[in-house]
């Protein structure tokens, strides 16, 4: 056990030395709008024992909370898909003729018209989270956790006639098939593969340190416990794939992260615990090759791929919870509400004097598709794209756990077995994700 503690301490110190050497501090546990990975208070309130807690989870999502309210397709978190905007992007970047013109002729009434497609998406994932928490001395602890998962995501398209130009509102079957064939050909020209994306890999590695302080029979309560935790999230996880519009990042999408949590818990009476989790996270800026809009098209459907620097916004967490312990021979019940908010990201086109301009450096007078850009057009579009990165999510968590020690069982490692559901009941600009998990804490 002593060697295990030394190994974890060395791993944590090495990660901190690397971060301090290469960049300033930043971050949070998980800033993904797709996967929750909500922290369990039990991982903070260790009750004087180290533990490991492997956890199996299943995640499912088939819709998203649109910005401004209502439901939408998961890929539409990047913006609405208008085929004419995607065609304009393709023409600007590759200089090819309009695919509609090739199919239907130079004077066809489909040219330069608004063509809206709804893009629906689905995400399914199954995986394992490995967590380890080690007690040190004088209230200090260290820990690490990392998820490993198999993800299957997909998307499909459906014409929305009522949001398109009037010429698309009464298409014959053959015309609808031709339009969809044009759309598929355009996606092929963009370099996008089919709608299914399947990936197996690790998420980001979380390394943290914690300080805990207890007061017994204080302020008319049986016990008060305060926990301060700070840590770094190392970007070891799978990132989004430019060749698949349906792909999703597992966690931080390549960004290093620093976070700070504060968790006070109050034992109001025996086995009645009221707690609050407060957290903030700040991520490092990162530059990598991404699809970036030329003008109005969603980033994941843009023809322009180049180096993009992203400065992520701050992420905040507020999560009150209540636990009823030992309801019956070691059976505990826990209910928790979690509010997550991620502020706006900033994107920067890192090219100097680019020939093909992105939405960030367009100039008045440029013609994109059939639109002559004005300064107002450009500024409104930049603001709209920036707003897409702002998201909020509201979760309710229900958990039942069985504490073998409280039940009087003398099982090896005093296991606590738990099952929980994280249900997202509301949000804005986030994927409507639900997660079911089953795990066991093994104490030593």
C-alpha cells in the first residue's frame, strides 16, 4: 500500500511540474457538452479510508437542447444546416461549380435559394471509469481517475420545406431524391465520411489533491465536513474528428484543464447529510487543425480546414445534494441537483493574410454565395457563432448504495455497491444526455 501511495504522489507531482513548466494554470473535471461524468460526493467525503471504485456506465442521447429553447438535432449545436451556405463554403475553398448547376442547369430555380435540412443525431456509449483516492496525513488526500469507453454516434438529414424557399415546399419524389443526392455529393466533396462514427479509447486523465477538515457536534450539528480540491485534467482522451461531422470529443477536446472544487457537507442528524458542491474550471488555450466556417455554415460542415486557436470559456458547477443513510441495513439514498454553465469560447484564425478567408476575417464587399457582405453581416455572424459555444445543463441524480460495513457484514475490503442515474431534464445549447452507472467502492 505504501508503494502505491508513493507511485500516485509521484504521478501527481510530475503532472504538476509539467504543467507549471509549459503553461499557466487553467480548467475543470469535464467541459464536454456531450458526456456528463458528474462527480460523486462520496469521492470527496472519504471518512478516513482510501478506496478504489471501478464504475461501469451507459450513456445515451438522441436530441439536444437548442439555444433559446426547444429541442434540436445534436449536430445542430454547431448551427443550422442550410445547403446553400455549405455550397458557398465549398465554392470559396475549392472553386468548383455549384453542384446544383451541374445537375439541373445554369438557370435553374434551385440556385442560390434557401435549402434547410434538419440534422438529427444519436450518441450511445458504454465504458468504465477507474477511480482511486488515497488518504495521506493531516487531512490531505490525492487521487486520479480516467474513463475508458466505446462510443457510437451517427446523424441523418431531413429536408425542412417550411424553413426553405417556396420552390422546395412541394417537391415531387424524384426531385426530393435528386436534392438529397446533391447533398450527399456535397458532403463527399467536403471530405466528410458517412454518418456513423465508432471509436474506442480513453477519456482525459484527472489528477487531483484534496484537503478535508471535520468538526464534530458543532453549531448544533452532529458533524461538519469541509473539502477543498484542486486538480489538473490531462488531455489523454479522444478528440472530435474533422472527417466525421457526427464525431464528438470524449471530454476536453485536447485542452489541458485546471479546476477547483469546494464541498461542505453537514450531518443534520444521524444519517441525514446535506451538502453542496461548488466548482469552477478554466482551460488552456489550444491550437489544432479544425473545420472553421467561411461564413454562415456550421463549422463541422465547412470546407475550410486550418489551424484554429480556441480560448475556452470558464465552466461553473453548483450542486446541492441530500443523503439519507442506513435506511435499512446499510441501504442509502442520495438525490442531487447539478447546474453546469460553460461560458463563450473565443476562436482565432491563425493564418496570416489568408487568400481564403474565414468568418473571422471576412471584409465588407466580399461576395459569399449570392450575398455581398456588409460590416453588420460580418459582426452579427461572429456574434452568433460565439454564442453557439455558450451552454447550460441541469441534471437530477438519483442514487442507491449498499454499505456492507454499515449492514454489519464482514466482507473483504468493506465494499459499497451503488447504482445511479444522471438525468438531464433541461438545458440550453447542450446535448440531452442521460447516464446510468453501477460501481463499487473497495476500501483499504
